[in-house]
């Protein structure tokens, strides 16, 4: 299976300009993500790892850390469009294209390995993405963080076979009789989504031709375009250290939280 791991790293973020070059405990966010990609790619054959950006400052940094980089259009409407453009610049002809978000520096390398294993075993999978079932303490932390940055952190509803039913920036599902549930299990029923997608090549090419969907625009979540157009999203559930599910970086406040986690 010929695979591309592409890291979309846009400098011009509206909420957090220059985010990929932000330092977290001495390393840039992008450098941490690249290291995750390298670790995962080392276990598989025929993988191309590259960064996709629209800014020369990021391209220069890629040269410093010795990772392949493609300059893509500043007008790409989504990260997925940027990933596809970079994959085509890399020669195309990939069976599977994995988008490793440049603002998720604590993505476990195991997530990529599990995704690659799943699609190798079942080539009919259209899209695949990881989720983490939150401990009650992690759910409490997510609730607190949303009081300050309400649009950081995405949760998912999945069925018994791991197919995604919905994603939201709100915490879903709502939980009745929570006090009772807390005494029964250390894990809540809430799954947090990690911003990492793998696409069968034909599905990614189809996806970027579709217009933005209504719920995608309301939530600001591009994966909802897939669900709203009948494209199935398979999930893999990860086990991660307590607290690391909260380590996505959507705002400057998240950098301080991430550094605190590293110091534990």
C-alpha cells in the first residue's frame, strides 16, 4: 500500500497566527508532529512523509529539521485540500493519504500505526480517524477548558462497530444520572476526537469537490461534510496517558496546558 503522511501546517491561522512555529517546552509544535510521523512511518514500507504549507517561514523551518515540504496555495479552503495538493505535488498515485494535523503535537504514533493496520486489513474503509474514551477526570478538565476556549476540543459519537455517527465542538452525549455512572466505571461515555484522518485516495479526491455542508459550517468541523454526504468514517480507539487527550493546540492558552502536562 503506497501511503503519504502529509502534515498541513498553515501559518496564517485566524485564531493563532504562526501556530506551527510555537515552541512547546523547547521544541516547535511542528517539530514535535514531524517526530510523531517519523516514528510511525519507520514501522511501515513505502511511506512518504511531508509538510504542506503556504508560508515560507514554515518551509524554512522544515529545511532546518530536514523534512520534505511542499508549498501549497494560500487559498486552500481546508486542511484536506492542502493535503491533497501536497500529495499531488509529491507525485500522487497514493493508495492511502493520511493527514497528520500540525497542531496536534501529542498525537500518539500508535494512532497512525493502528489506522494503517486497519486499512491494510480492510481496504474498503473510506475514511479513518482516532478517538480516545475520556476518563471522568479528563471530561471534567475538558469542561473547564471549554469555559475559556469553547471551540477547542471535539467529541464524537460512535456505534458499537466504531463507525462515527457525529462530531461536535459541544460535549456529546449529554449524560443523565452522571453521579451513578461515575461510581461504576473510571471512564466516561464521552469520546474525544484526535485531529488525524486517513483517506482512501479516491475518497479524498471526491471530498474536496463537495461544497461545504450546513453543519460543517455551523460547527467548523470539516469531517461533518463527509457524514452529511454519506461517506463513512471508521474510528480506532486509543489508550493514552491520563490528560494527553486534552493536548491539542487551538489557542495560546492551550500551550500552557500542554507544557503543564509535559512537566507531570
